[in-house]
């Protein structure tokens, strides 16, 4: 399986600021996925990032709040904009394997004060 | 009703015990089933990936799918303290996105 690296691994942020999370993969992939895992809750898909096109957002998530970039086949960023304490979560970058299974990075744990 | 339901636990068992972790799902079209292990402050790690009904074994881990009852299980034999983690189940079909359970916290007592 591919190696998925995320930065930062954790951060503490102030309300109203924005933070960009980076995801680097060691092989070329067409689609990358961004998930959110709120404390004690399941994984929720935020958006699908295709190289060369706009990201596709799931219901409840909008581009203004979670802008995504996908400049090439090995890299993506997710920005959490104008953060509030409700945005405190683990944000996970992921990709699908050859037979459809999903692999995750180590996650970026955000705490918003 | 959630599409994938999972008992949140926590579940605490003594070392060496057989652990049974379970999920139910509501979408009869689901064909693919996954189990993840997530240690504290880490991303989910894929443990088992199965298609349709039946059993799949990998070392001390066995994944079982019963499509007739929409029930999926993960069995851990000879449990170790290092198995202490949160276990997530997930299901999907070729036409759907992946749906995750909320996770079961497992603690193995030495």
C-alpha cells in the first residue's frame, strides 16, 4: 500500500484563523479523499480531490470553509477556514487501493480554542 | 437509523481471551466490508477487507460477514495488550460511498 504522509500531525489554533493540512503520497493516485473524525464519532467524508479539477464536496461541507487543492497526482491540501471550536477534529487524507479498500494517513489533530 | 451501527463500548477483556466485535448494516446492496484498527492519536489502519458473505482469516484475526442478517464480525484470538485500540467497521457497494461505524473501544487487560 502507498505511504501517506500528513502535516501537521497536530496543532492548536485560535478561533477565526485558518490552517492548511498537507497530504503527500509516495505514488501517483487519481483520487484523494479528505475525512473528518470528530471526537467519539465516525469518519465523515468531506470531499474527493481529483487532480486537475475542482474537488467534489459532500453534503454539509462547502468550498469556502474547506478549500482543497490538488496540484499534482501525489499531493493535496485541505484548508480549514475561519475556525471555530466545532472544527476541533482529526482530519484524515486517504486513497483507494487497487481493489477498492481505503487507506489513511496518520491524521492531523486540530484543537481550536 | 444509521447505515452502519457499531456498539461504542468500551469493551474490556483479559489477555488471551477471544474478542468479538460486531456491526450491523442496513443497506442490502453493501458487498464490501472492512475492519480498521485505530490506535490513539493515529490514523485508521486497514486490518481486514472482505467481499460478500463468508469468513476471512489473517493470523489471529477473522472477519465474518452474514449478509442474510446484515451482520459483520471481527474475532481476535489470543488477544494481546497491543490489540487495545478502537476498531472501526465499514461497508459499501459499488454504487455507494464508504460508510463507517462509530468504532468500538477495546481494552485488553494484562
